[in-house]
């Protein structure tokens, strides 16, 4: 059994080394202005089920240099999902979005909604879940201290702390479930068709609702046969053939 483990680790290390060599070759080709050749090298690594923000970013850069609007935005989005605080990725994504035709405005947020989103984004789902557990443990410890303490001042202090910790527990749990639901329902996609007709019903005989162009980001709400129900950032909804969009499938 140990021999099999060693063989597996050896193969993984060998593949990793090979990918690094190919990645360096692709970077060299990119720097030489051979963007199509570099793209082929990057995609070879991707086909080996390797995923990283750096790889997605370089693939997006190559597509951008080749004026491939939809693929460049697609891979910048995937890179941004893995490294949301990377300024270079976000800046390049903004440049790529400037190449799109569709100008779609976001629905303005209320002040309450902005505040809640800021609080929600302080932690990830795992972070809120961990905070929930910590606050529960803290509540138990403070309550036990309150129960077994007889000094009035300390008893009042422990009681206040236990009340605050249970409030923090319910708050953290609320944001944990909210973050989970947001992530679960988040199904972004990029329009890959040069021009896509969005209809009011999931069939080609339905009335055209509006037209989208390549590179536009949408949210997928539902699927019926070979049609996807999508929603734009301005609130508009409609149905589009599934072949006209590509789900981001964020890792």
C-alpha cells in the first residue's frame, strides 16, 4: 500500500513539474507576442485539470490580446473569483468589459442593502460558520462563569457577556445561511454568441425580449430543455439558448 502511495506522489510531482515547464514556455511565447501559441500551451495545462488564478489570468490576457471578447472576460472572471483582491486582475477585467457592446446598469442598492452586503463580505461562508461555533462556545463559558460566580459585579459582567455572545451567535448564523444561499444560487455565465436573441419564453417561436452581445455577464435562474432563463444586473429576465452562453463554473 505504501508503494502505491509513493508511486502516486511521484506521478503527481512529475505532472506538476511538467506543468511548470509548459507554463514557462507559454509565458515566453506570450512575451514574444505569439499569443495564439501561448494560449495553446496554457490550455494544455488547463486540460490536465489544473486550476489557479494565475493560469486563468494568463489565459484571459492571451485572449484579450487576440481580441476574443467573451473568452477574455470569462477567464478574467474565473481568476477574479479565485483572487478577488488582486488589483491587476480586476483592472484587466474592467478593460475587457469596456470592449462589450451592451451597457447594462445595475439596480441601485438601498443604504440598508449596502450596509448588509458590507457586513456579509467581511467573512466567507466558512468564516461566518467558524464565528458561529466560537460564539456558541463563548456563550457556554460565560454562562457557566455567571452560574458559578456569587460576586454581584462579576455575575453582572458574565451575564452581559453571555447575552452579547448569544446575540453574536444568532447574527453569525444568519449571515452563514445567507452567504450559503447566495453562493448556492450564484450561477453566473458569459454570453459567447456574437449576438444572442433573448426571448420571453423557452422556445424559438416566442417573442424577442431583447438582444445581448458577446461578453455580457448574466445570472442563470432556471433551465428548460436547451434553454436557460437568465437575469441581467438591471433586473431584466428572459430565455436564451444554452449554446449562446457559458457557465463560469467557479471553483
